[in-house]
């Protein structure tokens, strides 16, 4: 179940998991915008900042496909602005989208997995998860909070067979038609997410960072 399916990483995750033989629920605000379901992939519409919608989409996926064994939270907004320029509305919306939605999706995923034998929950982070840059207060604040949420969930749920991982994407993600090795390639990120899901419970990764070889850090 990919919450935040769409251009770039979202689509790459859907493709990689479907290629691995998994039945994939691709969840976004637009729900595929009329795109027909294809082999192994079904599209769902959901505003992840609204608790009732999150609850309903998990119920639908469970009923129409199966209880999800892997849930990826890949939702966020990228808003840049100086601290004197950020409106109250923008800051709150950034938090609701980047953190509160993660809580709603994470809680629903954990509830489902506790009743179906466990699974994997992966949160997509960013450079802003560990460093707040000038002009990025509205972006970094929810990313910091999402990282804390992932840590708390991992410590609470690990013993219950739920693997919670947080991936720091430290660099710009390429567009689907840009093969530059100076950018994070969506397909390469998706491959790593799939490997996280396949890890033995005797050696789980909680946090890892991904960046192109040319990225300074």
C-alpha cells in the first residue's frame, strides 16, 4: 500500500512492488485520476490528512485486496520561504501533510498489521529530517516530527513483528525522464524500499540515508 502514489518515487514504488508480484494499492488524493486499474495495481483516492478517509481506505484495501503487509508513507509538500514570510496557514498545512498524515497512516497500518501477523511500515524522510536549513522551516519541522514518530513506533511495535523504517532521502529526486546520476533515481530508491521489506527480523534496519555519489554531506 503506497500512500502518496504519483509522479516520481510514488510511481516507482508502485511499479517495483507490482513487478515483485505484490498486489499494490496506489493511494493518492486524485486516486489515479481516472486511470484504469492494471495488473497487480488498484488505485484509491484518499486525503491522508483526514482521519476518517484514512480509516475508510484501509478498510477498502483490506476488503478488496488483503491486509497490507507493507505500507509506505510517501506524502509531503515542499514549501520554501523565509520565517517572516511563512503564513500561519501554510505552516499548519505543511505539518498536517508531512506529519499528522503520517500519524494517521501509521496508526491505521499498525492497527491492521497487529491483527494480521505483522508487516513493514516505511516513512519517506528527507535532508530536512535531520537539518533545518534557512528558508525551510515549514518543510523541516514536519520532517523532524515524522522522524520522531517513526522512532517511537519502531520501539513500540518491533516486538510485535512490525518493522518500522525511516528513509532519509538526502538529495533531489529525479523526474522520471531524467537519467542523471547526480540525482536520486526513483527506481533505485524503490529497490531499496523493497529490500527493507524483505529483511530478516533478526537484522532490521530502522533508519538509512540515500544520496547520489556526487551529493555532499
